[in-house]
């Protein structure tokens, strides 16, 4: 029986008549609404809560009783995480932060997918946005002895067609885009950065004279040097600013993490440009990286070079680009990379 001042009791709120569990256990003050309107059941709940709090104080939390948010905090503090990872974890915590680790299962994954993803989201998006970060945090928590090793079902991927543009389609898309969006389109097709990489690119990491950019915010966490073709160098040289982020919001501030991979920060302008150019509506901004990769192989015929310059971890990941581009477009590709018209870029360059 807990001593006076160290246990919980049941009180009736005078204003609402609700049963409230109050008191102090192990120095922790408690005030919470009882789950039952029965005074006897509320007393049993208070006794059980007192026992659990004292046990936690003496022996530590039971396995799996820590909230998911606590595991995320520990996971982030143990090592440097990418901005993409931090953004995904932030969104998971907003919806599932208070869920106990022992209660996170496949149903939790399904619930989070409905909350955070569009109904048409692909299995790859589901895996990347929900399962991968959730599994990483849970495995970290399991290593600490906080919970069991998670078991989540990985969505079966259906290999679909890889969307990309031919040179004349890319030119039409650029012509249909506003000057700001055109900078982004030509940059991705020009040297193949991911959305997160191009939006994090700082002017201090761009060497126009040497035709090179250093990408730091990469998927692998390792820096990557990107060679800039002459057309991209000329385009960047004509931009009206030379400090901070190369790509900015209309108000001149850097873009937030939210929606970077899906291009949410310029989706209206992107849809408009595709419609005007007669481009497949399913094409995404990330598909411009597929375009760069297919063009790269068509010109250089070197999968190892493509792997290194594109930042992929294995040759298997670049195999999909080997046979995409039909023969006969090499000259047009070189013309796009080397002769991009820079005149339309004078003036406002921000995305809308």
C-alpha cells in the first residue's frame, strides 16, 4: 500500500462530475480523466497506475511501453540523418508519436499510409515514406532493448515503365515552363540531381569556371561531384543572384522539406507546363532524372560512369536506363546539354 503522498486517488470534479485520478507517484504528478464513470473501477485504475509507475521507477519502463516519439529522438541523436529522413520522421511522429512501440504493427503501417499518402501512391512511395523510416527506428529501439524487432510487410513492387523525355519533348517542356521552373527542369536534365539535391545546392558549391557542382545532401550521405555541361553553366551564369540556395521560393527563402521528392513546391506550375507542351501527365519531376540517366548512357555508353556520376550504389540500379533511349538522338542530346538558350532566364528565376 503506497504511503500518503506517493499514491493516486480518485476525485470528483465539482464542475463536471467527471472522475479524475490525481496524486503524486515517485515525484511525478498525475492528473488524468478516469476511463470509467464507475467510482470502484476508477479506484482500481488508480491502483494499477500507481503500481505501474512505481515499477517503472524501480526497474525502468516495460519492454515496448515507450512511445514511438522517444525512439525517434534516440534514433536521431545517435547519428547524423539526412534532411529527407528527418522530414519523414517528423511526419510520422506528428501522427504516431504517442503510440507505444509494442502497439506498432502492420495495421499501424496501413493507417499511416492512409493518413500521409495519396490513394494512388505507388508501393515504392509507401515503402520509402512509411516502412523504411519506421523499420529503422524500430530496429534501433530493439537494439536498445526497448521493443521487439519489427516485422512489416514490404509492398510488392510491380515493375512499370520508366518515364523519360526525348530531346524534342524536353525542349517543348522547357519552352512551355515559366522562366523559374525552366531553371529547375534544365538543371535536372542537365546533370541529374535528385530533387532534394538540387533544392539544397548552394552557390558556394557551384564552380562555373570549372563546370562543376558539389552535391552534399545526397541519398547516401556522401558528397558527389557533378559535371555541368556548357549549357547549364551558361544558364546558371545568367541568374541574377550568386549567394545562398541556387533554387528559392518566390519570397527568396529556401524551400522546406515537405514534399520535396514529389515536387509539391511547384506542382501547379509543373502541371501547367506539361499540359502546354503535350507531355504525359504522369511524368514527375523525378522522371527528369530518369531522362538525364537515359541520355547519359545513350551518349557515353558507359554504365560505370553513369553509376558514379548519378550516385547509385550498384550497377543493377542503372541497368534500367541502358535500353531506354532509342538510337539516333545523340546529336540532339549534345545540343540540349551544350546549347541551352539562356535569354529567357534573365529576370525572375524563382519557382511559382
